[in-house]
C-alpha cells in the first residue's frame, strides 16, 4: 500500500498540532492599545493606532466534492489543510479604522462515490473600512465586548485541480 506523504505527515504531527492549538487558546489576549481611549480627545498619542493580526487554522472546503457534509475526512484522501492570514489595521479615530488582510490556504475534497478528489490553493487580499458604532456614544474602554462592522473590497485567486481516484 502506497502511503501519501501528506497523510503520513498529518498522522504523525496531528497530536502536536492539536496540543499547540490548545496551548495558543489559553494565552492571554494581546491588546494593540497601550492606553485606554479618552473621553475628551481623539488624538493618536493617547492610544496605539496600529494593530497587527496573525492567524492560522484549518482550511475546510464546504462544497460538492466532499466525503462528510461537515467535517474533513482522512480517507481515502486527506482533506485536512492549513491556512494562515496576516492583517494590518490602522485606527483613523476611535470610530473608524482602515484594515488590510492577506490570506493563504489550501483546500482539498474527496468524493469516493464519484471517484474523484481535488487539491486547491486560495490566495485572498482585502481592503476594508471599519466602523465601531459603540464609540460614537462612549469611548469608555472598560467594555466586556466591542461591536464593529467592516465593509470593503477584495480579490481571490482560487486554483483547483481535479483528479481521478481510480488512477492512483
């Protein structure tokens, strides 16, 4: 039986990956603001206007070429893939911000009933404007949650290749 290199890698390091995710989920949150917002002023010297975000996780395809309707499967082809993103946000004021984001992920799907599978790569970039509506009324930084809206434009390059399972 020929073992796929990706399947071997994922079986060997899946426990380490899950442990790292659990460890990262228990780290204290990072806050881009060095000082709380002030009620009397909107100047950037009272808070840090920049935020950098780095994220990673699994890329899961939710389409027609998929073994299970919700979760990725590992057989006959491994559908588990990794993706990551990098974001940069600049707070123009406590109410408005400008945000750019780049995302790279790989996707895979298998459908044994149809006898095919695919591998894909997706690269996405977005530029958006954010609105923090609660800050219109109060700049109190002691809130439990912060609500925001983002709207903008983006581009996606999706490169997929379809394969036949019977030719393996």
